[in-house]
C-alpha cells in the first residue's frame, strides 16, 4: 500500500435545494492514494466542519459496492472512470497528482437534486411497487425443491437480479431511460417458473409506471451497460421489449 | 420494578412452538385492519415483518433512514443462509442445527428460542424460493448447498457472494406488493429519535424527517424495532456508514432493558486499516482460511518484505498453537491470536496486520486453481489495496462485524416494555455469546416472516383497536425531548468534529473492550469513555441548522448514543467474570490460554436497566439447559 499523498483540485457541484441555482465550487485537497473517493470527501467535510462551513452533502452506506446508495458522477462518468466499480470502491490511486476532478450529482429529470450531490431516486421504488414482485403470501410456499429450476435459468435470473438500483444507467443515458433497470427486474422474474403467473401483467404495469415517471426510451447507445457498476447486460433491455410486445398479445389484462 | 419473564412455553422442546401457536390468542381477520403497527428498519427482519403483517391485513407503517427500503445493511451479507433441510442427505436435522447454534453461541442463549429458529429455518427457504430469489442450483435443478464454519453438515443456501442482497430484495419485493395493495406505507428518510409510551405501553415514535429536519409523530397499537446491530460503536467496523444504535438506545432509555452488550463478534479476515482517513473495514470471506496460511515474522518490528523472510523466520502461529484445526479455528480464536502477535510487535512491519499467504496453494493447485475458488475475493483485495495478491501475500486484520447483544426480548420477541417488539440483530435472543456464519440472515427472516406475525396477534388481541392520538401529551413531551437534544447538539461550538470524537471512542473500545478484555482495562475504559462523553458535550462543533437536511447533526446524535452504549459494554464486560464466545477476559483462561467459561456463576443473560447516564441496574435471566449438555469448546 502506497503512502505518498497526492494533491488534487476538486470541482464539486454545490446546490442548496432542488429549486436553487447550482454551481461548481473548487477545493484543493491532499489525499492518500489508498483512500476512496468517498473517504476523500469525508476528510474534506471534516475540514469544512472545523471551519464552520457547510459540508458537501453526499450519500453512501455500505461502501462495499452493493447497497447502491452512492453514485456520484466523476469526470462525466456515473461512478467514475473505472468499469464495473461503484463510487465507494474507486480509490484515489486511479488519479494523478495535480489532476483536476469534477464531481457532480446524477443528472436526470426523474431524479431531482435534493442538495449538492444527493438526488431523489424514489422513482425506482415506485416502479418496483407497480409490479416487481411475485404475489405469494408468507406460509403458503411448497417445498423449495418441489419445482426444479435449471442451473442456467437460475444463473441468468441472478445475473439480472444483481442490479443494485443505484441509477447510474439513467444518469448515463442521454434519454434518461430506466430500461436497463426495469429490464433487469422484469428478466429476473420472467426467467423463473415462479414468475410466470404474473409475467405479462408485471411488465406492462412496470413500463406504464416508468413512462409516467418521465423516464425516456432506449435508443441503443449502450451507455447504461458501460457505466453499470454490476455490468448488467443490455440483453435485459431486449428481453424487456420482447416481454412487453408479447404481453400485448398474451396478457389477460390490458394495462397499458 | 422490572421483572424479566422469558415466557418460554411449557412442554417438550420440539413441541413448544407448535403448542404456543395454538394457545396464543388471534385477532379476527375483519378486526386486523383496525390495528396500526409501526415497523422501524427495513432490513431482512423489518421488511419481512412489514410484508407479512400487511398480508395478514394489519395497517403497517414502515420507517427507514435510507432513501429506499432496499438499502439496509442486510444487503451486504455475502455467504449464505442456514436451514435444516437435509437436502444433502448428510444427517442434518432441526435438532442438529439447534445444537450447533447453541454450542456455537457457547451456551449463552435460550434453548427454546434457538430451537424455534432451527424449526422455521426450512420454511424460510421455501418462502424465498416462492418469491423468486435465485438461489444457486445444481444441474438437475435442485438447490445447491455449501459448508460453513461450526457445522459438520452442508446446510448453507446461497446466491453467489450476494445472498444478503437477494434475500433482502425478496423481502423488499413482498413489502412493495403490500404497498401497492395499500396495507403498508413506507416512510423513507426518517430517523427514529424517540419511543412514545402511553400508560406504559409502546404506542408511537418520534422521527426526524431527514430532508427538512421536522420532527414528526406517528402512533400505533404496537411498535417493532428491527434496527440492526451496533458494531459502529467501534467507528471502524464492517457495518455500513449509517448503521447505528440510536433506535435501540433511545428505547432503552425509555425503559427497555439492554441484554449482553459485551457480546460482540470480531471477524478475523478483514482488510487492515490503511490510515486515519479510513471510514470502514471490508470483510473478506473466511473461506479464504481453507487454503491460505496465516503467519507473521518471528522477530518483532521486522521491516523486510515478505519474500525476503525465510521460512524458518516465520511463525505460522495458528498452526503452531492449534495443530488440529490450524488456520480453521473459530472466528474468536483466530481474531484474538492476531491481536496477540501484533501486540508483541510482530505484525507486518511492526503494525496491525498479519499475512494470509497462498504460496502453498499456488504450488498445490496452481494460480488458476486458486482463481477458480477465490477469484472474486482476490479482485476485491486488489481493487481496495492496489496490491496484487497473486504476487504478494494478503494482509488481514480482525474487524468488528456483528453484535450478539441487543434489547432483551421474551419468547414472543417482546421487550420488557409492553407493545415494543424487537427483531433481528437488534435483539439479543438467538446467538448467545457468538454467532455462527450464515445464521444472521436466518434469524432476521425467521423473526419477520414466521414469529412476529403470530406473537404480535397475541399481544394485540388484548389491546383495544382504538386510534392513538399522535398529538397527545405523551407525544408532545417526547417531541420536545427530541427537539431539546437537537438544539443542545447544534449549540455545541467547540473545536473537534463529530468524527474525531467517534474515532477516539472507537480506539478505546477496540483496545479495551474488543478481542481481549481485562478488569483493569475495562475500568480504564469506563473512566475514559465518561471523560470523552464530557468532552463531546463541550468541545464538539456541530454545524448547520435543525430545520434542514443536516448530515453532521445526524451523526452527532448517533455518536452521543454510542458514547453511552460504549460505557455499558464495558460495564457488562466487567461484570461477566468469565470468558465465553466473543467475550474473552484475560483473567479467565485455562493454563493453555483458552477461554474459561464459568457455568456455575454466569449461566445468565445480563439485562441492564437504564437509571441515568452512566448508571444501570443489572437484572439476570437464568438460562436453563435441559436438552443439551454444557460442554467446553476445544480446537486443539
């Protein structure tokens, strides 16, 4: 582990509230290359607090890349320049001494800014509440091995279910599309036998909610997959489209 | 006057839960919608409880300080979840899972609770599969299992290294279904700050709306806390940044007794601390100890690089001291011995880290073989440290990881405060003095899906379904109490930041109330924590306002509570003059340096009643073992 500290100029987006006008504020910091971006911000905030100034508001929780709370846009990339890496796992050794770094919130109309680097991603919860579940009451489940599921189906379902709901896909997309996120959710259930009874209603309910909340459509630039910290595949978007079109023919209930 | 009644049902161990389910009163289906239930915390325990209570028809209000219910720290659990399915035909049974859990907890948990946990473990797996949790499968389509520490059977179900995430998303999806159906309302970005008692019963909560700083009041006929553990009292732990003890602690100050606070688990295989700016510690799965060999230089303050230290100048201390189990000794033994060698100055470069070396495994199965088994863990290590573990041995050090202690609950998971139920890591009930791997997820979901839905009905059937006025006197008083604390914190204009005080508290605790404890050290810790608490309330600087988003204020409130809890942990550890599980008292060890349990004097739960800051009264709940024989753990 290296110990030579590096000097950086940070340009951090400051914005008091959703309606206020925001702007970049510059800070000079000296930081250990072993620190993560978020630990660098912790140190900066401790300094600002000592000076009686307003610390930079940002969110994080697990700092292991799984909870999906963090998600800063660093030098134009959601979660920064390293592929398949969440902001909390991005260490300063990936930057050069003397570099200038731009740190912004995720920008998308359905994710309004709350303060500084914090955005409101509750739209994701609303989409999931619309249909991302299997209607099954506790206590009525058959034995877990009663329905065999092929290893391939289970693995593919888990590939989709690994989505951490951070919103990077939306922030990366020029259309603010949430189709990678919704596609991942729809795929997880569509690939499993347990997901079949509500398969076609689910996809319709979720797509309608997604549109209603102002997310855009996919125009196949694949920026979402490139920026996704879990590497969720765009094939989930293709599946979402197939499921949605099939639903128009096969669903017993016309939702959309 | 508090009297702790564990309310363990009569009858044979295996029939207690079945009999109890029948003898409990039920609320009729049409009446359930007249009852409001508050659930604080939306991790495995909270989300599963909220979902199931919603399904039953209760009106549930679920609170979380996260922006979304899906972010709770249950999500970070890697390894898996135990169940006594016996799908491997390897002689597993409910009784075996019960026995392993009781023994793993070093005979300091309640038999009846642990047996019920083992009993419902199978239902949990059924339930999660039905919800669409994509567990690992065999090629034939059946569920796969892996082995975990402390068990001789293969009973752990998993979803890659992301089991916690998948189980949490399952519980969250069930809860979302109830949101859509109108039975559950979720209140995100709300932090619990006080419990409201009306005529001695828990009937409401005060929360801070983290977006605008308003203190809001909510009422119900019962309150459930599922707010997790308190490892962050050490500042550096594997817990998430926001994990805290505030909900449990403020309930404790309203009368709920806090049980066994000194039982904390320090996980041996975590990444070492890199510097003062570090914010948390990262766990590496302990499966690494299957193939990695742990060693330190024989000489103190040896600054040579690992490849320059010849074989005969290395001390493989676990293999030397525990030839039978070697590097696979239980978590507490591995952690304690790492501390000892580092205390002697024999850590890496004289610091606080030991080597976890895979050279032998590279020779035996090749680098590709190691990559197959542990590739993702090696990647995590390289990502965080910037060092390639295929070339240079890993460095590891123990870190606080889980807390077995928590609010005292009876068999029904109700605290000694009527109407206040406590689930998951926040209660003390199932893991005794040490938790086995893959048992935390099991307990959270057992409590939420399969225990509370029954036991809360038994309680509510004695409560009239009359709406509780959230503007009543008790609520106004509690609200004022909260506002007073907030204003007091904001008036602090000293020189130190909240984090600085928190780090100092962490240093005291990890040093004196961590892996190894002594009467002398504990007394010093109590004195130092009292002084630090004084310093906190005079010399901290808390910036910002009450009526807005203020993360500094959030942290300050949590640290204020940690400063009180830290003292109680030391008080409890001082009282327990024996060594058991995660609690090791240096005065009580065998001649060979192993933990010495004192069953004649300490086979009890220590439940502490809050009197005032720095003053508690001890209540003891005697533990009775009728189905297992108390044995001494040996790993030689």
